[in-house]
């Protein structure tokens, strides 16, 4: 026991971290214990049935979703990250100067090239193919 007392950390930061860790573990154990003691124990007919927002589910949970939804999600992530990087650049504009401006311009040009590439591949076309063809024909007919 004497060995443990001699080797205890002496810095205030270490003590603060240890107190914080013990407090977090105590709160977690308290919440788990209270939910176990106070939790309901009723077993009903529909107790284990899955539901969402109070509506009992019908059918399988494995729905086939068009890949377009995944593409839109990926585009959102890409261009959302662009906004985050550009915001950070705008905050540090005075510190970065002209080299930072050139780097941000290159970043924007690369993203614009990617957007044009995806657009030309048809990744942003949501209309079904027959309707899309009719729209293109109508647009071509309007041109003089």
C-alpha cells in the first residue's frame, strides 16, 4: 500500500483527469443501474414487435432504393466539405494572403471540374430516360 501512495501522480491535470474519469464512470453506472431497477417488466403481445413512430411496420425492411439517392448523398458530402474548407479559408484570409487565395481558387476549380464531369455523365439527371429524351428533343426544337 505504501508503494501505491508514493507513486501517485502529483500534477493537478492528472488529478483532474482521474476525478473526471471516475465521475463519468459513476454517472454511467448510476444511469444503467437506475434503468434496470426502475425499468418496466411488462410482457405484452406486441412488446417485441418493431415499430417506427408508433406505426407497426408492414413488409420487409430491405427495400431496394435507387442508386440516385446514394449519389445525391455523396454529392452532398463532397460539396458540404467544400463549404467547410472554404469557410475555414475565409476566416484565415488575412493570414494566408495571395498564396492562400491561389490555393482556394485551385480547390474550387478542381471541384467545379468534378461537378461538370458528374453532370456530363448524367449523375444529376433525375428524370426517367424516356421523359429525359422528350425534354431534350423539346429543348432542341426550341433552338432557332
